[in-house]
């Protein structure tokens, strides 16, 4: 298993990665995002240095080069790390699940997940960067995908999101 945790002034959430055969299930849970849609991607590196986490490099892609696209299942041509857009609903809790085919958890460790300032055009826009980044703007929150090795009892899982899950059930 793996996890990426966002805890900034603008963004709070976590992304869990679980092996499912030859695929990885990605479960995103956010309780705080700026209003509107935001591009959401897995990037090549976990280096969060530089303005806007520039050290995280480009969107992660496994295999032959591809143009930018939408989330898994939405488009055929896409980077492996393209996850489309996220937006906080009126309920205040966003839950989104994806399946990354032919991906192993070990391929994700040390990479990063990034929330962008603007909507992702899913590669359909006319801007110069539409086919590489979805023209999704600045990186407003970045989290490293790390190993999840300990299975803590529920009472020790003190993240704000764990508490939110309990309250909203």
C-alpha cells in the first residue's frame, strides 16, 4: 500500500493506493480545496523543491509516449498519471476512485500527486500546453507517494481525514 497526504492552507486530503492484481486502486479523499475544478495528476518525481514543486517534473507515464488526456477509463490516449479534475462538492467531502491498469505499487513509491490551480482541459484545449499538462495551471498542493507499512488501530489514526470519515458515516 501507499499513501500521499495533503495538509496545506488551501488543500487537505489523502490519496490511498492499493494493489488489486495487476492494477492499483487509487482512492482520493479531500475535505478542503479552493472553489472550482482542479487538475489532478501523478508526477514523475517526489522532489517537492522549487517554486510550485518544480522538482516533481512532468506527469508520470509508463510505456510509450502519450499525449495528455483524462482520468483512467475516460480517454484512450493519456499519461498513466492523468487523473482528470477534482472539485469539492457541496457536502464538503470529495471521494473519488480510479483504477490504474498494469501498474504496481512499487512503481508509485517516491513519485508525487499534485493538485493544480485550474481545470484540466483533458488534452482537448487549444493552448500550447494542452497536450502535455492539460493547461491546468500552477501547482497549488503537492504530496509525495510514500509506503504505507504500519496498520494502525483506528483510535491511533489521528489524521483530520480519518476523523472526518467517522463523523460523516
